[in-house]
C-alpha cells in the first residue's frame, strides 16, 4: 500500500477516493461493496488517481446482475485494505490519540458488526504498539468488549509486540518497553502460548532492569505452572544477577519461592520453615492493610500473590493458602468483581479448589455460584482455562 498509494503519484487524491469508498461501503451477500454511482462525483474529480487504484489492484470494479438493470459496484481487493481506510478515518477523528473515547467509538459503531469490530481492534493494537502507546491498550480490557474479543486481543497484542520488537526502527523497542507493557502482560492469559513466547522473547531483549526482572519472574511463574524444571533453572540463573533489586522491588523475594519450587522438582532438600515464615509475614502485612480499591492493585502484587498461591497450593499447604486468599480479600474487598484482569477469576478458582481440599463444601459451593455468574457475563475477562476449571470444580458437587 505504501508504494501503490502513499508514496505514489496523486497520493492525496487516491486517499480521498479510498476514504470515500470505505465510508460509503455496505455489506452485500458475498462481500463489502458500494454502487459506483454513489461515489461517481469523487471519481469524476480524480479520474487518473481512480484508474491507478483499479490498475494497481487496490480497488476492483464488478457488475451486479441481481438488480433489474445491471449496475457497476466497486469493492476493495480484500477486507484488510477496506478496514485500514476505515481505521484511518477513525485515527484522524481522534487526532491520532487512542484514548478511552477512541475505543468507545469502536464499541459504539461496530457493536452489531462483530467481524468489523474484531478487525478494527486489530488495527488499533497495531497502531498503539507501533507508536508505543501501550497504556491505551488497557482500555480494551476495561471497556465492555466481549470476553472473546478480550482474549483474542490479548493474544494479538503478544504477537504484534514480538513482531514490532524485531522490526528495525520501531517505536516499541528494547529501550522503550516500560511498566505499562508489564501491566498488560499481568492482566492476561497466563496459559496462552502466544503469551509464553512473547514473555520469553521480549525478556531477553528489554533494557530496563526492573521490566526485565519482572518479565523473568513471570517467565519463572509460567515454568512453575508447566512444572518445567529446565526452564525454571534458566530463569533462576537470570534472576541471580538481580537479587538486591528483587528484594527491593517485590513484597516477598520471588527468588525464594522459585528456588523452593525448583528444589521440589529436582528432588533437592528445602528449608521449608524459612520460606513458610516469610509467606506468613507477608500475609500478616497484607492483613494489616486498610481496604484498597481494585484500581490500586499493582502488577507487582499480582505477580507476587499468584506465585505465592501456586507454591502453597502445589505443596498442599491448603490452610495457609486459604489464609493468604482471605488476606488478599481483606485488602481488596471487591477483588472478585475486577473485570479488566483475569487475576480475579484466578483467585476465584484458587479459593474454590482450596475450599474443596479443606472439605469446606458449603463455602466452595458459594464461590462456584459466583464463578458461574462471572462466566455468564459476556463482558467479563476470563480465559478458557477458567471455564474448564469451573466445570471441573462444579462436577465435584454434581
């Protein structure tokens, strides 16, 4: 498109024509198209530019024979080009600033056109990452996009981030990746293959020490979930260089948790009491906190709490797992109603499974009812893993 439109002769005229076509187009029985007569005045103004768009294969003229009098219609070569020019107009309307209203506009205009909404979201993701406007992408998860759209958007963010990082001259690069990217990664699908690959590739290139360390800890958490001894050893080797920063950055040193789990996988002895004391100390600190709003929950807290809970549950310390979950709930009393992150559904699954292990069936059933409500809400962000875990938990009482 660069060569045939933006860098070509009569580029301004071509863009005017393409904007006119994209804004006038409608969905036919087979594909998006517009009657030639509707944009004839624009074509007449710029005949040379129009012919070059036809010869270049950007636009295609066809005969429509389903009407009493055969008419000419115009369509784009494919829907990607069509949606690009729709998106171009959206960018211009919001002066190239993808803020909350920018994404609300997509929701409003394309709410009844699911395919177009998905394509416009994809263009938005490309646009934001290309410009390193990562913070703007958080709106996709905060606004009432459907759960399916949020899951697809998260995977696409991971794919585009890897692509942009490897591209020469990208604004999203090893030096510009910051904590906003961590915020996106923490709120998403921890079992997604796209996610795991993105974390691994990006953590090896990022320059900012704090960001790299957090990515390394996330990568180690993934290895714990996968019970990947080799991957865990590699993550630990990377983290050993930053023990002081780990201690200062996190409420509990994640290296202690990772080492404890690695020793279990490798059949090595552990000083379990020392780690247990540190977890209890953290839990007591959380319990002493005043109630916080969900918006105050940080990525560092989510990473730490998730890692602690996985270690506790895996090691069958269900009573302390329950205590830790209840401490989180005391600090964030509305955490189960957090809709912009999968962390809330992760907590619901963890507390359900913990109650089942402790034979607290009445409490487990109550949480399953809440999970059922969460999964039934299309706008809530949860993953396929959440749903399968819910079905598994519910089956215990069938």
